[in-house]
C-alpha cells in the first residue's frame, strides 16, 4: 500500500496539520531542574522540519509539588520553565511545525532517583499506588481542586505561548488514570464510586476547567489507555457499552481528540471485531482519534525499557486501517526517537533507510 493517506491533511477546530503523523510523547529526562534547554528545543525542531504533522511533547509537570518523579523531566509552570518552552515552540514554528505540550501529573508513582524526592506529598485518589499497595495519603478536597486548577492554568499558558493544542495525560497508571482505575480509587465522594463513569469525574472536571481556560475552538487531546504500568493486563472497559459511557463522559466534558494508547496498535480491543482501541473510540464517540503502539517497529515499547531493540516493520496493516477510516492520526514513538528523519523517509519511499531502534537512543537527544 502507498502512504498517501498518511500524508493527507487533517483539520479539526483551530488545528490544521499537513499530515496524519503525530510524534508521540516520550519521557526524555534531559531538562535539568525541570527547565527545557536549547538542546530540547533543537530535538523537537529536527522532527518538525522532517515532515512530522503534530509534535506532542514529552510529559511536562503541572503545578503541584509532586507532579513529577524525576528532577530532570520538564515542568510547565514557573518563569524559567515557561521561558524554556517559549524557546521550544519558537524553534518548532520556525520550520513550520505544530506542537502540543503533554500536561502530566504522575500521582502515586515512586521517584526514579534514590537521592531525590519531590518537594511535597504525593497525590493520589486513595493513597494507593496499585491495588492493595499503600503509597502516601488520599488527596483532600482542596488538593483535588488545586490539581484541577493546575492543569487548567498550564493549558492557558500553553495557548499564551503559542502552542496549537494541549494534551492531558490520562493514561498508563498516572494520576488521572489512578482516578479511573477501581484498583486505586476507593473514594466515596463525587470523584469515586463503583462505576467507571463515576471515577471519571476528576478527569471531567479537569477537562471542563481546561476548556474554560482555553476557549471553545482550542483543541484538547486526552491520552487514555486500558493497560497500566502497574498491570499490563488490566482493562477499564470490558465491553463497547462500558467504553462508550467512559469516553462519552470525557467528550461531554470537553475532550476533542482521543489519544488511545495500546502496546501494539494491531491488536483488537474486543472480540468479534478487528477494530483496535482507537477504532472503537472513534466508532463510539464520533470524535477524532490517534492510534499508537509499536508503529513502524517489530517489538513493543515495554520491552525496550529492558534494553530490547526493534527492527523496522512494514506499515501495510496500519495504512489499511487508516485508509478504512478506523482512526484519524497515527502516533509514532521510538521510531522517531531513534531517527528524526523517519517521516521524511516514509514520505519519499526510502524504506531501506529506516533505522532499527536501539536502547542507546534513550540516553540522547539526537
């Protein structure tokens, strides 16, 4: 199959993209003290200059004391930090790129460095890092409200700095996802409850506050997943009806684009259909979706953290599903991390020049 559909334009609200390729958010830990450097700006500029339609930044911490578990992951608050992001978006725009920051709060997740701790208490819905595992204390009502405001303020700052959209990180077992998950949310207030819709109210309030902060036409993306880093096999929604109720709550609250994270994009979400997560999300809500998960590579990304490499893989199945209309945009992670020219090579049919992914790429900003 040709890659023609992959390089067709996409428009939604004020977002106008030259093609369907999205650079997926990937934590890099190359911003000392949480401040993006000139090297970070150049890293994104290289991808924007090489045919990436939309860049979604690495996760960036909102203004809560323990929103991040690594001192070298960038923050999206504070004068020096936002000045760093201003440089980033200036460099991306200089080559005609489009970018959204991913706004992040890790929640009850242990720190990545034994010698460093965040400057405040960990946030979580119920003081659990996983089912049955105590980790800090449950957030008080005023802390929940402050976290909601922190996301909205970061989104307002993103719009002010000139970013074309924002993405909320609601996946992979981090704070928003900890509210979704029955195993980590045992609250009996309006942000908890036995149903997934009830446990989605924290995300819904963040979406509403973010929408109020950025206005009606500014695109809001939310990244969601069934799997968690704490449990790869767990599922939020076990049927299309459950998924429709969950995602409908998010869309009604202000979500425009659903970024549907899978470990392998080709795997079906429910029995009886070959639709993947993004395919079902689009079918059930009518909203644009991003598919992501081992695009362009032979191995999946969890294994890469253990040092496993991956070889370039054919895109025929991805293109078949995109051409069929299953989803609208395609998130590419490790392939673009390894090679900033990946999208250009695909566009020009230079498949023999695609690079294998190697773990050493995680340590650089090439």
